[in-house]
C-alpha cells in the first residue's frame, strides 16, 4: 500500500476558477467537496485526472509525488483504474479509499464486470458504498491476458450499471469511444450501444482521441438517439511517439498520421517531441471547450508534468502547482 502522501501545501496554493477566471479558495485537507460527479457537472466544465494503482515501491513513490503535485489544481474529481485480478482489485480499492480519506479530492472507482461473478461485484460495490464512495465508472472490461480467470456472469457494461444502481445512490459513468469500439461491427452499432448504456448511466468518459470532430460526431449521434447526458472528453498528450502509438494500439484505435508526421518533423529530440505533443493536446482541449464539451479527463499515466503544463496553457491555474 502506498505510503501516506502529504499535500499540506495544497492548503496555501490558490487556483483559478475555470468558470470565471477568478481565484478560488482551494479545499483544505479533509474538507468534503461536492461528491457526486453528475452534480459536479451541473456547475460547469469539469477537469479531472485518472491514475492507476502502483505495482512496485518505485511506482508508489512516483504516484505519491504526482498526487501531491496535482491536488493543488483542485480537480473536479479523480479516477482510479481497475483490473479483474485479485491483487490489482485490492490496490484499486486501497488507492480509492486513500484518496477519499487523505486528500480533498473526490475519487471515482473504475469497475469491470469481466471475470467476476455477480456476488463478487455486489461485494465490491457494497464495500465502496459503505466506505463513502459515491462515484463508479462501470465498464465491460477485457479478461487479463496473463491470468486464467473464468468468464464473468455479466457481459455488458449496461448490466453493471443496473447492478450498481440497485446497490446504492451512486453517480455512475460509462465509457464511450469517439472512434468506434474496436469490437463494434460498425460505427452505427457502436453509437447505438453507447446510447443504450448512457441512457441508464449519468455521464460518459471517452477513451483518448486526437480529432475533435470525432468527439462532436459522437455527441451529436447520441443526441439523435435521444441521449443528452454529459460526455466528458478523455485527453492523453502524445509526449512520446513510441508510447502513444502503443497505447493507441492497446485501445484498438489508429494513431493519426498527421500527428505522427508533426512529431517526427522535430527529429529525435525527446524534449521537442514532447513539446509538440503537449501543444497539440492543448489545442484539442481548447477546441473541445469552445465547442461545449462538459469536461476534460486527463489520462496522466501517474505523471503530473504534462497535465500541469496543459492546465497552465489553458489558463486554468494562476501559477506553478508547486
């Protein structure tokens, strides 16, 4: 379990209110924020971060530092990823509860139905409910490739949404794919299935993408299906060509040629590549906010620097995060 991290400096760092540009008082350590994400979204654009539970002591130290550096930005909420395996499952639960108890940030737990019995899912959700967690991202998920686990009793994310809804007063999110899900037979079928599950959830968060038109097409198509709930845009800056192409392959999408060409044009200098990636991510964020996106969700990979730079470029903070 990650050592308790300190964020006392968060009590003295001012941040800019993204709704009106005025300095706002940061939440003090232990102060309860507005907790349900669908309520947070009513207040204006949300800005949130995603973390993954660390697997080694070195990764624990990295995440400890990242949390301390990002908490002063006063994110609307943060999320913690999930794996179906036993140890990963417990790491997720531990990190979610630690964020709730030791910071001023609102946590959301990811949960997948892959490889779980219904009884196991009931136990997991009940633990979160009894521990004070009010937000869950309900996912279908994929079975871990390196573990021989039985198939789950629930197949689709919408089934998990219904189960979570039965067990408590949660704010429930689902995933959406601006580029269609790789297993969808067509874009039309992908949009239809997304509409079906979002109709029963409170909001959606997209996988990362690089073309704002893909996001706006997704939202417009959902609206033609009668679904007008918030769709939060997932953001991952391309700070390394090799790593971002690998991540794109893992989520089943093609990395855009136009962005690859821009990254290659600056040569083999990692700093130059990174600068281009952050600049392009910032442009994407501006386009999304200008077009009415209800929020941005940053896939941090447990690092803080790129997110802080984008925040500053967007004018969301008045200075260094520390």
